[in-house]
């Protein structure tokens, strides 16, 4: 009996040891490896990192890519694949950089990194036009988000099959030109202003912008004090400001994007005490940091931001609030330039949706899918004109087209300078105000 009891105890002990060992062995096993991520989808970004437009556009792209990848990436057929961004500095935003050098940097990116698609693209309009043949040669879909010249459409129409890989998801210069023209209408209607001086940067986009404003001024009764072009590398605007002052210009319409020149102009305008209202596109005076960078003299200046959501959160367009809040949380500040950052952000999602529709990274099939774009993003509803692959913009309804906004620096009730949207009505939060020294 004792032997039987002893045998049972030993048997149970051995079984217990076996079960305990098995349990320990099972828990000691390394965790199962997650499924390997798919091969990355390469996004090329060849642009000028000298400019705030290029730097903040790249930040917007990286922010959107993080969001896409955090959700598992992009579905290509039956496989989820992450985005990967590769960058080259084309330096075409620097006044002294030859277009040829920008193209060499772009081609090097295409040859070495072999991107499946290109976003942002060259900064300067001249470089964009020159790069169109490069994109056609390598057959890489490009969604550009900065360069503004309408010459893109003209070049595209010369051979739509050749240039089918190119898309513009942002405005062209005629759109902000139209918005500033509407601002001039407000000034004429509300305050009977009539003397206009136009000064613009001698580049393709700025001339197109200025031409729209000039034509509108002629058609609506503005008296033209002057219409002058300055080289992109200009560092002295006193002759033009003197001309405006002596000609009793009530409004100076300026179109400029080179940071150094725009900053110099702003300082000279203040120092010379030119009694005219600044209207147009002068990034240092439209930037969220304008009060700190330029000074309190930015008060009353009027700027167009294109498209919406580039740097100004709009209460009536929640997607601008969401994007800019995420941008500020990640990068500790709002984007600097009041233009095109929202286009760069939207471009990532437009590309992702096109890839999923196509089910492949084949360039020709991806082009077809991009042509089918109907995306409600930060910058409004984005659909492409199929004849020239250009996003459709207007000033009536962000549910139908992409849109821009005109704002004016005004003091709030606490005396703090803030940017107040004044046009179009569907985003306006105030009315245009005339400086006391012009009343």
C-alpha cells in the first residue's frame, strides 16, 4: 500500500514538473514576428530647400506620409506598402541658380532613387517648365504644388500624350491674381480708391499674376501710377516706392516670393513712409510671423493666401484648422509662407488614393487613376481639368473647387495684430479696414 502511494506521489510530481516546464518553455518563446512591411513606395521631392515654400512643403508632405504609414500604408493590389520620401535640393529658389543646375539635380534623383512618383517638384516656374520634358522622358507621375506659371497649361496642350505624367494640384498665378482683383473691387466700392501702382518680380508666375491685376484695374477704372518689374535678386526698391509716393498711389499691388527681396521691400516701404495700402503677395508681410519679422507696420496690409489652409486657420473651414493644428504640434510653429503648404499635404492623399484605384504602380495606369481624382482636402475640392491636368479653382464654393482667401492684418479688441479673412464671404470673419492716415 505504501509503495502504491509513493508511486502515485512520484507520478504526480513528474507530471507537475512536466506541465510547469512546458508552461515556462511556452512563455519563454520569442514573440511572433509581425508580417514584414511591403516594399516602400518611393516619393521623390526635388525642390528648393532655400525657400520657406520648399522647406514647409516638405514638412507637410512628411506629416501626411506619417499619417498614411501609421494606418498601414497604401494598398497596392492586395499588399499594403508604406511611403518613403527621398529629397534633393534643386536650389532653383536661389536667384543665382541656373535652371540647368536644377534640372541636373532633378535628373540625378530620378536616376539614383527611382521614385514611383514626384511631389512638390521645382520651385521656380522657369524650372518647372524646363523639367516637363525630363518628366516625360522618365515617365514618372509628378504632382507639383508650388510653381505657379500658367505657361504649364500652354506647354501641356502642345502634346498632351507626352506630358500626361504631369499634374498641378495647386493654383496657378491667375487664381491669386483674381482674388486680389476682388480685393481691389472692395477698396473701390467701400473707399473710392482709384490710384494703383503695380510692382512685380520679373519671373513667369509673378508677371502672370500682375497681368491679371493690371487688366482688371484697367477694366474697372483704376488709374495706373506705374507697372514695373524688378529682377528676382533685387535689393533696392526705393525707385519704385518713390514713384508710387510721388504719383499719389493709394494702393501698391506687389507680387514677390524671394524672401530676401520681399524683406528689403517691406523695410523700405516702412522707412520711406509711403502713404499707400499694400495689397498682393509679399510673404514676409503675410506670414504668421510677420509682426515679429517685419514689425507692427504690417497693420492694414492685405495678402492673398493660396490655397486656403497654407498658414491661416479658418474657422469656417474645419480642415484648415485640423491640418495647421497637426503641423504646429509636430513642428512647433505654423508654416511660414502663406501659400501652397496645404497643396503639398493634400498631394500625398491624392497620390495614395490614385495608387489604390489603380491597384498598381504602373505609371500609365497611375496617370489614368490620377485623372479620376475627386478629393475633398484642406484646400477645397480637388478635381483635375483633364485637358491640361490642372486642379480647378474658384471663389464660390469649397465643396465644388479649390479655393484661396484674402486677409488683412487688423488689431483685435485686445490690441493684438491678427490676420482677418475678408474675402470670399464664405470664409470672411471681418471687413476690410482703411488706415487712419488714408481717411
